[in-house]
C-alpha cells in the first residue's frame, strides 16, 4: 500500500474546514492531547483509558456545556455526553 501525504485542506471534509477556531482552542487541545497520551499506559485496562479519555473530552470540548460521565451497564462501561 502506498501512503500519500495530505495537507489539512486535502484531508478534512469541507464542513470541518469551515469551523472557526482560535489559537487558544488549538493550544488547549494540544496541551490536553499530550497529557492524554502521557497518561495512557498500555498495560492498563480499557476502562482505565476510558477514564483518561473522559478527562480529555471534558477539558477540551465539553467542560462548560455538558456533563461527561461513565455509565455502567450489564456488559461494559460507556461514556455518555449529557447536555446540561
């Protein structure tokens, strides 16, 4: 398989390219993404990773408008994003 390097404009669909953003949002994403990657331990369980992912989503996207929580069902834990 031959891999081709794409620019952000080529790789993102038009809908995503039209979303506005500012430097503060980009910096917050970068800092929290780096934190997420540093916290993930491949030896830990999937549930542990879900906890770190919930923290990342809270800090980057949903902190002010949504509640992110873990739902415990009969089979597995799920991440729920609830408008609040």
